[in-house]
């Protein structure tokens, strides 16, 4: 708890009077008035107060700056021929189309068949020798009365019939004939590309090409300009002691043995009730509670920087 108290007072010097004995390691030029047993007093050291003032310091002296003013040019435009006109030749390629046509695979054939004649075999008699007559000698003809057959010659003229022979011959029943058979040609369908419009060359005349070119023309020649550059100063800040620091008057504070966590919680609740932000009510005199306490003291013109009795009384906290 003593460490909490030391943090609260910061630069304050604390004197505790217990049975009239003062700690040897703390030296005072004066002692608190109306010393009473069981009471604690504190006075805080105030820092030196400085005043800040500014003064001008020369950084760069004035001088004359000479500047060359470049010549002024004016840009004018004119036309310049980039390329001459002429004629280009463009080849327009041939166009093709697809056609379907028949192609002869095998030509028409004519087959000639000869059907032979048909015959019938017949027989006929053919005259070999015509009918004739001949004399035939005979003996002992009944008309001869002689006993000697040689005595009576008889010549008879006899008929010799015609002589025939049988021969065979063929008779045409149906004559020979020729039969023609036509085997039609064989075709296949093919597609192929043929020229629709032939390739041709056309003339494409073109005009000469011009472009606008810019050319610089000097309007004003180069000149020299003098400029007075003023001195450059800067402001520097300096501190000057306005009031020497010292110690405040003795103020009665809450002794360390009475600065309990319960008292700190009462302090935190009282500050919160007054509208100050102290965070959690945890009984710890932390940075947030210290800041709010100091602000309350400033707002109410109370001694600042410690947990003094006047502040507790202002907050209604028993001590």
C-alpha cells in the first residue's frame, strides 16, 4: 500500500509524525504547523517555470541572382510530303466453287452372241442313173421250138430301171442369228473445285501523303535577368527562467495505513458519481484513477497531487 501512496504523490515529500519522531533520511527547513499524533502532511515540489520566446537568426545573406532567360521560340506548322502518289497493284485471287459430276469408271460394252442355226437331218433318193433299156440275150425261150437251146437266140430288150441312192442332208430349221447385249457404262459421282472467277490484277491508285511538321522560329533572343534575393531568416525558440521552482505549503493527507483498497474504491465511486471516468472500481489507485482525481482537484481549486483531506471532504469520503 505504501507503493500506491508513493505513486500518488509523485514529487511530493511526505512527513509522518508518529509520537513526535521525524525520519532521519528526510530533511526539512520547516515542519508542519499544529502537529498532531496520527496525522500525515505533505508538500509538493513545484518545477521551475520557463517562458519561451522566439528570435530571428540570419540563415543566408541577401544577394543578387543572375538568371539567363532563354530565347523564346514559336512553333509553326507546315505541310511536308512524306511519300509521292502512285499506283499499287493488287492481285485478287481466283475464287472457286465445288461442282458435282459423274465420272466414267467403265465404258459401255456391247457383247455379240451368235446363235447358230438349227438343222434337221433328212433322207432323200438321188438318181444315180436314169432308167434305160438294154438287150438281153436269153436262151431257150419258150417261144423257140428247137430242142437245142443254142438254136434259138432270143434277144429281149429289157428295161433297166433308174438307179437311186439314199443320201442324208440337213435342212435349216432356224437360221443362224446374232444377238447383241449392251452392258451399260458405270459412273461414279465426284466433287471437285473449279475456278469460278479467275485471278485478276487491279490497279489501286493512291494519293501522295502529307504530314504537318512543326518548326521552331525564334521570337525573342536569349537575355539575362537580375533578381535581388532577400536575406533568409529563421525563428529559433529559446527558454528563459521566469519563476524558480520550490515546494508548496504543508497539506494534511491520508496516512498510508489508512489508504486501503476499500478507501480507494470509495474514492473511485465518488469520482464516478461526479462524472469522471475512472474505469473499473477495483481498489487500485492506477493511472486512470490518478488522472481523474487530479482533474477533480483542478476543477474545484483543491490541493493537487495527493490524496489530501480537503479532497476527501469535498467528495464526502470519511477519513
